[in-house]
C-alpha cells in the first residue's frame, strides 16, 4: 500500500496526544499522516497493531499546538438505545458527522469471525467508505469506540455499522504489548489452499503487502505481485504464504491471536522464525522482534 491518510484519530496516552488509535488499514501503509482540523498534517508511524480486532496504535512525529485530546471513555457503561455521534471522512468528505443509536453489543468472536478479539457496538448511525478509524462519541463528547466496518448488500450504508469498543482498544493496545509486523493479507480457506497446492492439511496466511523496513520486510517475507480472481474472490498471488510463526501453524483467525500473544510475551530483540511457502517450496525465515 502507498500512503494512508487518517483524518481522525483518538488520543490514547492519558493527557498527551502522542499515541493514536485507528483502524487496521494503517498496518500495510508505507506512509501514514494524521490530519487535524484546519488542514495541518503530521507524519506518524505504527507502534503496534491488533488485526484480530481491526486496530492499530500510531505515534505522531509532533503534536500541533492547541490540540484538544478526546477522552477515552469506559465503554462498558454504554447501553443499547444510547444515542451516539460518529465523525469521519466518508468518501473523502472530511469532518462529516452522523448520529444514531447503539443497536446491539456483540462479544468477541461472535459477529465477525475474522476479528475474534474485538467487542463490537452495532449502530444505525450512517457509516460509509472513509469512516473507518473515526471515533464514535457518546453525548458527553467522550470516545466510546472506533469505527470498523459496515455490512451492506448495496455497497452503501444500510444501518448495520460495527464499531470496536473503546475498552477493546484500551486492553489490546495500551494494557498489553502488541507486536506490529508490517504485513497484510488473509487466511486461506480450505478451497483456496487446495487450489494453491499447499501441503496436505495446511492452510496459511497469504501475504498481500509488506511495509518497507518493517519486521516482516527485514525477515525477508515477500508480498504479492498481482491480484487474481479465483472463484469470484480476489486473492493476492505471487508472494509468500506464511504457514507458521514461532512454531504455531496458521489455520484460522484465532491462530493469529495466539501468535501475537506468544510474541508479545517475549522481550524485544528475541529471535522469531517463520515458515513460508514460496514458489512451491517451503522456506524457513528468521528475524528479531522489535
């Protein structure tokens, strides 16, 4: 991915605006900028991320004078039926506000299996392309969640928006160490694994992009060279398929969370190994944790 611009982000550092939480598309970006009200943009970089909850933690190169941080609320107090406000940049229309209500609360690993660690608010507030990563506020102006995605058959908003709760972000990005690898892709289905001639019983994580200079890049992991349509699904091809990391095979979304937990428990500089399928051959790669 090239550059990623985040129009909105939320403070996460207890009074200083140094670390910011946004949605996971920043994980695969070579360049990230945060835009402030008034148009000033500031470069930022990923500190950590948790793809299993659609979250990343950013650090800004500097903080503009006079910036007022948003307060990260205790989202456990939010009730179904509460009115909420979402601010974002749908289709690039910056600082657009929509309002709605909390329709439901979904525990982790229920509504969206590819993000098993995320607790979600469901909302009827309008969410469209470009809203991802924007804050959801309660009526006191406190941040209670970060916009993730919507479910739509038409491609537009149909009142089925999903927002990662503030407490999920706090627990996964602030209260425990989370490793950013700098790789983006998807876990293969059984059907795709067979089509791509993976070893019997293996699935794996097919790599789409690798951020230049990231831990994955330094380890030697290769991103896709093109995107193919396989049985109606767009699949990145030409790069590596990661079969296991640190001895943990990859077969389902929960395996990624196990890998991140295991790596997060190790001190910086610890060795890490990955097994990848590259051009039909199994290759062992080694690197070190940031």
